[in-house]
């Protein structure tokens, strides 16, 4: 007897793919199309545009005029390569310091009494109750020469004159680490909280010191949380615009600021779209490769 279509299962599987198509593939296709277009002083500021009334001839003419000139421009102008490299450097260093600060926090959360965990977790996510933009503006008040940090350090006699932190790359690091710290702490806490503590006890019974037991047992078992949290910090940090624009100086060159300048200052939508496409591919492709390597490793271990 032939069974009918299980529409519930079809919807369960199909809705995520529909979501990805509507909110990822379709916008990406539009941006890619603009990246393959040419700049013109018109509205919209690119050509060609598809003439639906021309039928098949319109489609043929449309696709024949698309080219890779904007992508070639990215290779010819060093500012784009420098922007990508600077963004990569800032994102990597920021992720490292976020991990350095976030791991002890997640570890302390996992080790805290059960009755305190809800309150401590709420304190971790409490900054999200305030606008991201307001939190970044708050750091301007903290880091500026007459701000809270310099006033406190001078009041304690630790410095004689204000530190120049605002409008530097250091301020960008501080802003990124502060803003994205919860994104690393939460998945890392989820991994550490599920850790089997009997493994640590066995390691200690076998003669491992607490430090050695941590590096040989706790840290390897928490690597999924480390990787997930690091990606959640690194990916948005690569394309960050607000933090370098408000806290960084004129010498802070990140791809987010370059992208904004191309869209709104130069109004060169094809080049700006090409920058966005390269940025997206430079993030997605390594993640897919890493995920595939993880799957092969799990298959080999099973």
C-alpha cells in the first residue's frame, strides 16, 4: 500500500531551506549581480538592468553585459587588500583576547553553585538589554582623555597625564572584546557545563596535577565550545563597522569602513558589492572546509 506524502516532515525539512533561500541566497544573488555590473551616474547607480518586457532578448543582452571588472579593481587597488588584511589581523587578535578573558568566565560559571548560575548567566547577557550603539558610545566616555578611565588612573596616582586610547586600534580591540564576549562565553559554558567531572577525578587519581588535568582533559573536551564561540566572535569582527568607526582613528583601516565609504561616499555600488562578496566568501568557504574536516574526523573515530 502506497503511503501518502508526510507534509509535516516536508515542512519541517523545507522551512529551513526556504529561510536560507529567501534571506541568504536571494540577497547574495542580488549583491553578486550588482558586483558584476558597471558603475553609472544614474538611479540605480549601476548597469545593466534587466528589461523584462524584452523577453529572451532582454535576458541575453543583460547577461552579456555582466563582467568581473569590479573584482579586478579590488586587485588593482591596494587599499582593499590592506583593508582585508587589517580586518583579519584585528579579528584574530580580538578573538584571541576574547577567548583569553571568556574561558575563565565560562569555567567559573560551570563550576559555580547551581543556585547562582541563573543570576550569573543573566549578568553575562545583561549588556544585550541595552542598544549595541549606546554601549559603544559609552566606551567613548570611558576612553577619552578626560573620561572615566583616565580620571580614575590619575586619581590613584598611576599616571601623570591622560592616556591616548580613544581613536586608536587599541580602542577597537577593547570595543570588540567587550561587545562580543557573551557570544564566546555562552557556547563555551554549554560545553563545560556538560563535562563529566569523573574524568577529572580519574586524572587526579592517576597522578595528574590540576593544571595538567585541565590541559589534558578539560580543555580538549571543551574544544567544540571554543571553536563555536571563536567563530561567533571572529565572523562579525571581520566585517565590523560601528566599533572601528566610533572608537578607531583615521588610520584604522577595516573592510567594514571601506565598504561603507564605497556605498555612501563614492556611491560605487558595483565595487562595494564586490567587496561584500569577497568578504562573505572568505568567511564561508574556510568554515565549510573546517566543518567538512570535522565530519571526516568524526567518521574516522566512529
